[in-house]
């Protein structure tokens, strides 16, 4: 039997995993600049951000949309230090 694979980029990704990937990719300051919410701007942490995002649907939607955009449009090799050589 063939396995069905979802085309939804959020399928199987928890909010915590999603947030960790965004923080790793953008950092808190850039994340706060892209999505202007206090939990990203003032003393940011994963725990406080998760609590806020779980209770605030509009903010969670913005974070999910940014994640989808990040996954859909990966950074070029020159911008990604993991894809560059040692001299890069």
C-alpha cells in the first residue's frame, strides 16, 4: 500500500517545534521585527511565547504563516552558513 503524505507544511509540526525553528532561523530580534508582539520583543522565551500563542489565535496564525513562508522559500546557499564551505 502507498502511504499518503500531507502537503500541509504544518502537518506533524508542533507549535513548539515551529517556534524553535523560527527562532533558530531568524533570532528573537528579527522575529520581533517581523511579528510585532511583546512576547518576541520584551524578555522573549519559548515558554512565554508558547503560552501567548496558544491563547491568541491571530498571533498564532501570523507565526504559522511566517513558518510556512520560511519553509517554502529556503535561504540561498550563500545566506545559510551550514551550506557554505569552511572558507564561506
